[in-house]
């Protein structure tokens, strides 16, 4: 049996070769690419480490690579202290399925690697240890990082990382978290401290109270963060208006509001029934539709000044509001209230507190939106600030009630201004149009991805503050449903929507643009649409078609010598906005641009006249 046919030898050799060479060429290439990016401009690291396509990482023992003995798969990559100065290309590593399935250890500590940690790191699902300590990593950690739920040890210390950390509390088995000496911001993450063996966030820019670390870590883990306070650091957190006090006052305020409404409803000759206030701190109001709303003081929650600490998940939410914070709520007890208006979408009350402060309470009717969604929506809107958009000071929501609290604007609305006997001059109207267009364009831009348009834009929602500066109120209090455009724009707009069957999220923004066009028409013609069935947009369309354009303008403007040319320009912008097919309407950004151009021309002509 010592004579073996040559083909048997050959086949055995092939089999042997096949079973032992487990790392496919494309994986080798990925590893070499990874090291190539790491080594940066001074290259050659791959060759120095003996990584090349002709050898096998496991069988030929590439430096820094450790394999599983049984199935020859790459388990560890450790490239510490090699003066690597490139970037960490986790894309080429973690998107290779077979590598991602076995790699559980990646350490590149003590090098000069820069750039950010890319989101593809989350594809290396098996990682139990990740060490990028002692490099020049910068930027924010990717939000995908917490998807590494096998992670036990994470060391990002001694880098230039910044921004808020992603939500690391989702990684349940973490035993080591080292993040010292970076520029990280936000709150110290609430990790499972009972599980942690090593924890250090010192020398960063973390702020706020330290979470309960269960006495497992001393102050040395937190030093060097000027904004941190509380145990185990010696400096106590500043005692704000204590949460209990605040909750109590908010409670009073709400009870008072509900009482005021109760009185208002009675005055409004609505059906009233005798209702009992029960002894367990609950107050019962009767709505105009006759249902009861029970609100108990313990339901209140508060968002603190920096808007992030949601205490509990229900009820009265105070947004950023120095005005409401400074208020003595006992004063509310004697506050008189006045019904300002009642519309299709709700009622509006004016509430005066001790002659010092006047608030407006908007009570929203029939909106099929969950409390959670409503809360998220209001908080999102509150994040977007524009000087010409009136922010809500606080809101309340339960299943049955939705209330919003605004500061009262003493100079009334554009609607009132236009219907008064003191006509607004042309340049005031043009300025007003430009300001509103700019504010609305800004809001649309910021809230476009959230799909939150104004939804009920009309001249009575454009308020004038004490300096007669216009601001948009009630932003986002309603989703403009496609069946009904704002401002009672009557039949033809409804038809326009039906013609194109517009139901996309853009349609709510398009409806705002239509509504803004109507406001422009009101400014130009001095005719108000709101309480009349008169369809301004249609009237203007027909007037322009018949070529009697001048007829449409407000006579008072013409007699005061306003420029007809620029009035026609503004009319053209308005007509584009009220175009019957929503898709062809310009965006608010474009509209703002057009109006600004008209305004600039007006200003130039003023200079010439002087
Ligand atoms: C970092 O690497 C250098 C060599 O590149 C070595 O001298 C030094 O001790 C290492 N430091 C740490 C903390 O491992
Ligand atoms: C190799 O074996 C290890 C466990 O020993 C396992 O985690 C890994 O998924 C295996 N890899 C492959 C490619 O089969
Ligand atoms: C991370 O790497 C650095 C440098 O190689 C080392 O000093 C440190 O101990 C490592 N961190 C962990 C948690 O192993
Ligand atoms: C904090 O704890 C560490 C060990 O976890 C210890 O080495 C250090 O001395 C302690 N520092 C203080 C100030 O107690």
C-alpha cells in the first residue's frame, strides 16, 4: 500500500487546502483595506504587519489578528500603539457578513486615528469589546452604537469626541465604560451602575445632576465637568423652585383655569348642571358638549427649564417660560376671564392675573390626536423658535381636554387692524407681508420633515405685539385636513384639492401657502374673507382674468399714492399662492423671496423720491 496513485494525492491536497483556507479573498481584501485606511498617508502598515492577499490571516498569523481555532474565523483585531494615523473604516470591516459574525474584539487604542466613529460600527453585532482610547477621534458617537447589545467593555477615553452620547442605557451588559478626557456634552448616561466595574466620565462637558451611582464610584469618576452637580461630587445641585412647589402651583393654576371656564360656560347660557367637587382633590368641569373631565393634581408633570427632564408622562406641561415661572399662582385665584371667541376648532379665553399679566387660553375642540402625539408635537414646535412666531407658554392635555396658554398680545390681530377705520399704509402692509412670509418659510423649513404645518392660518391668527410687530399664533394646532382649507375659502379651493387628489403630507403645507395667499389678497384688497361667505380668491381670479386688475385693490391704498406696479407684483405673488392646483403653488421660501424683492424695490424707489 505504499504506492498511491498521483490523483489521490492531488485530490487530498485539494481537500486539505480547501478545508484549512477558511478566510475568503474578499474578506482578506476587506481587512487589508481596513488597515490601509488606518495607516493613513504614511501607508505600508499592512505590509509591515504581514497582511497581504496571498497569505491567510488565521493560518499565516497576521499580526494583530486572532482567530477561533476550531472554525478559523477572525475573532479579534488588536492594533494598539502602532502610530496609526488614518481613519477607522468600520464600513469595510463590519459590512462583511462573515467577519461581522465572528469579530468580538476591536481595539485600536493608543494611536493617532482621527475622524468620527461611523454608524456602520453597529453592523459588527458580536462586538464585546471596543477600544478606541487614546486617539484623535472627534465628532459625535453614532446613534446606532447602542445596537451593539453584546458590548461589555467600551473605552472611548482620551479623544476629542463631542456632542451628546447616544442612549447607552440600552446596552444592558456593559461592565466598563470609560469616556474621560473628551468634550462630551449632555447628561451623564443612566447606566446599570450595579453591573459596572469601571466607569469614568471625568474631564468632559457633562451637565446637570449625576444619576444614582449606587455608591459604586467616587468623585474621581466625575471630576472636571464644570456643569455636573450632586452626589458623589461635593457641590450640591442648585435648588430650583422645587419640583413639589412647582407641581403644586401648576395644580392651582389648572384648577383655577378649569373653574374660570366653568364660570364662563355658565355665563354663555350653556346648559349647566350642578356638579360636585369631590373631596379627593378632583375637580369636575362640564364641557359644552356635556361630558365630564376629571383632573387630579397628581397627574401634573413639568418640563424643567432645559426641557429634557420629563418627570411623569401626563398632563400640564410648562414649556420654556420665564413668564409663567415668575407668576405667583395664588394671584390666579382672583383672575377674571373673558371669552374672546369661539370658532370651529375651539374657544379662546383671555385671563388677567392681578393686572400684571394677561394670558390667553386656547381650548381645542374635536381633535382626534392622542395625548402622546399631541405632547410630542407641541414639544417639537417649541424647539423651533422664530421671533415672529408666538410660542406657547404651556399646555395641558388629557384624553378629553387640550389647552394651550399663550401670552396675550395687546394690539389685536391683523384681521381687526384691517377691519378698523384706521387704514394701514401700503409700506406697512408690504412689511407685514414680508415678515409673515419669512416667518412661515422658516417654520415650514424647520418642521417639514415632521410634517407640521400651521394648519389654520388666517388674518385673525396674525397678532400684533406691543411694538406692532406681527407674529403668527396657533402654529401647528391643527393638521389642515385636505377636505377643508383654512379661512373659509369655500368651494373652489375644495374643488382644487379634489381635482388633484392631493393627500400627501405636502398638502398641509400647500394649504398654508393657499391661506397665506388669501392673507395677501386681504392686504391688497382690504376685503376680509373670514366671516363672510365671499370667496376672495375666486373673485380676484376672475377680476384679473377680465383685466380690470386695478379694480381689485383697496381704494384707500390708491388714494394714498401706493405704487400700482408693486401692488400688481404682490398680487401676482398672491395669485400664485392661491393657484387651484396645490402642486404648482410656490414654496413659502420662494414666496418670501418674491415679497422681499418687491419690498427692496419699494425701498429703492423711496430713496429716489426723496
Ligand atoms: C502607547 O504606545 C507607545 C508606543 O507607540 C508606548 O510607548 C506607550 O507606553 C503606550 N501607552 C499606553 C498607555 O499604552
Ligand atoms: C466560529 O465559532 C465561533 C464560536 O466558537 C462562533 O461564534 C462563530 O460564529 C463561528 N464562525 C463561523 C464563521 O462559523
Ligand atoms: C484600551 O486601550 C488602551 C491603549 O492600548 C489601554 O491602555 C486601555 O487599558 C484599554 N482599555 C480597556 C478597557 O481595556
Ligand atoms: C476612588 O476610587 C478609586 C478606585 O475605584 C480609588 O483608587 C481612588 O483612590 C478613590 N478616590 C477617592 C478620592 O476616594
